[in-house]
């Protein structure tokens, strides 16, 4: 896309009105202009203008000739922007005025008629909504791809045993596939949130004009239909001024990043020498300029860091809204950069993670060895005693003693001889060893949502259907 040139209309006081007697200072021009970044909205701006023009014609406000000229002019502008030959002008402040000025240069007076019954206030709110709707659709596809990548790894690892942690202390064995499916659940909810936010994004502000509506007999429903929007904003003041849809979106995006960040933290831990559970493909890592042995998990580390950036954008937007009186205020121009950066960060991150999970090397022996270390099947022994007639609290106490003894000998519970185990409770029999094994523990949790491989497989099947 072409860059923004400065001061092409040197002897024109302002782009919008004869009221002003002196030109803006260059500093103020730069401070107030948004074209540097909002030119990104050009396609939405043109789509909104075309829908508006078509409706103006249908309502008899614009002639068929003017409408045709506007369509042709916009087609030229589209190809100029796509070819990078469109000259974005700082003096024309924003994407809206730049496109409108070019249209008028191309087609004359019909270009000046386009803005009938419209203000930049309802125009920009429409543009941002249209643009964001498209981005949400792309993000939904990317979220699906990441979920599918995770389900693929989960399927290969439905039987692989991982120490499950609470408080980062070994708690109970879980299937590695089960662990990964926890993230699939998180990302599935994220996708639901996006779908829900989309409904509120996809409403039409056009027709609200500057703030009070317009005296022209516009057909707002018609414009909404043309633009594929689900509803028309019902209050003109609200339509031009609120950005809660952007805040909501950024909140949903922040949650995606929080989930990514949690996964990142685990990948980083698992790849450290102390865990040694996984390896990330080299293309997602970097080395050290001083320590030749190093391979660092830069991608998850950066993603963890970028989470702060996206959450920061949420804070920025929500603070931007706070304290604004009705209706439109220029503060709202500040909604764009955080929104754009949120979308860019999210898209890159989701793409990278889908690819990175596909290239994950899993080390089942290391995971299993770690699971054997922390008396991960102690709860299973307690449950076993309950099945033999003990109250759970008593069983808990007995097993605590058994674990203490086992720690003293440096052995796992399953490595203690039966005679030793029977000292804790006479009801313990030969069948205890199956219970004390990691695999026995896993298989025992054969309940909806549990970690038994049969359950993991059932969940994978459900996700496959859902993800298509
Ligand atoms: N660039 C402005 C924005 O992003 C467009 C709306 C300007 N409206 C106005 N009354 N100055 O919000």
C-alpha cells in the first residue's frame, strides 16, 4: 500500500470547511490525523459507501446517474489502493475524507453527494464494525485449526501417562491427551465467545448521522441487509459513540491469549531439562549467542509476553470509553490501533501455535518416570480401602502413613511388598497392585470428563464432529 504524503493541498486552509481562517499547524495535523493507520479500513469504507449510495438511489435521494458514477469511481479507487498507487494524504485526515476526496476528483459533483444523510461519525462506527466482523470470521477459522492440531496430538497420546499436578506438585496420573484436550475446551469456549461478540458487532450505525439521526428518508434496514448486518442500531446517540463491541472483542481476545499463555508456560516447563517431557521443533526455537548448548523456547515465551500486550489493549479501550459524554468524541479515534494490534497479534499467535503443536515431540518415558516419583496413586489406594469398607477420611489417614513409610524406604507404593502394605490395613490384598499402577489409576477414572483413555477417545470423537 502506498505511503502517506504530506501537505499536497498547501493553500487550502482545511479539508472540510470554509469556516476556518488559518491552517492547522503541522504538529496538530499529525496529532489529529488517523490516515496513517485507519487506511486499513478502506475496503469496509468503500463497502459502506456503496451500500449507502445504493439506498440513497432507491429512496430517490440520489439519481441513477450519480449512483453509477459513484460505483465506477469506487471501483477505480479500489484498484488504485490495491495497486498501491492511491495517494493517501495527511491533510485529508482520515480514510473517509481521503476516499471521498479522490471520488470527487474522479467523478465530480456526484462524489460530493455521497455524504448526504451521513456523517463520519456513523461512517467510522460502521467501518470498524464491518472490518472487525471479517476479522472475527478469520480468527474463528484459526481457532478451529489450533483446536484440530491439539486434538491430533491428543489422539496420538491418548494412552501416554503424564503426572497431573496441583500446586505444581505431582497429584495424580493423567493421560497426556486428556491434558491437551483441556486446552481444546478453552479454545472452544473462546470460539463461542467470538461468535457471540460477532452478533453485537454486526449491527448498523449508518443513519445515525452525526448524533441525532437525519432528516432524509433513509432506509436503514435496506443498508443493513446489503451489508449482511443482523440489525440496525436503535439509538442514534449510542450508535455513533459506543465502542463496547470493540471492548468486548478485546476481552474475548485477551482470554484467548491467557489460554495461549498458560499453554506456553507448560510448554516452556516441559521443555526444560528438569522436566524433559517434550521437545519443540527447532524452527520455533533460538540458540544463545554465548551458551552453545542452548535451545530456547522463544515462541511460547513471546506468546506469554504478548498476552500482556493484548490485555493492555483491553485496558486501553475500556479506559478510553470511561468518562466520555454522549455522543461522539474524538477520543474514539484511539480505538483503532489497539484493535488492529490485538487482531494482528492474535492471528499470528494462533497460526504459529497450530503449526508448533503439530511439530511437538513427546517423550512418554520421561513423563511416566516423573509420574512414578510423587506417589501419584496414593488416592487410588485410599479409594481401594473405601471399596473394602473403610470411611474415606480413615482411608486417607492410613494411606498418609503408608506414603510416609514409602518415602522412608525411597520406594513407590507399588514397590512395597504385600506384607508391608498389609501392616497398614489387613484388608489389602494382591489386587492392590493393579490399583497402584499408573495405568490402573488412569483406567479407573472412566467417568464422563475423566482421564481414562476410553473417555479421552470419546472426547476426541466429539471434538472431531464439532470441528468438522
Ligand atoms: N477519524 C475519525 C475516527 O476515527 C472519524 C470520525 C471523525 N468525526 C469527527 N466528527 N471528527 O473516529
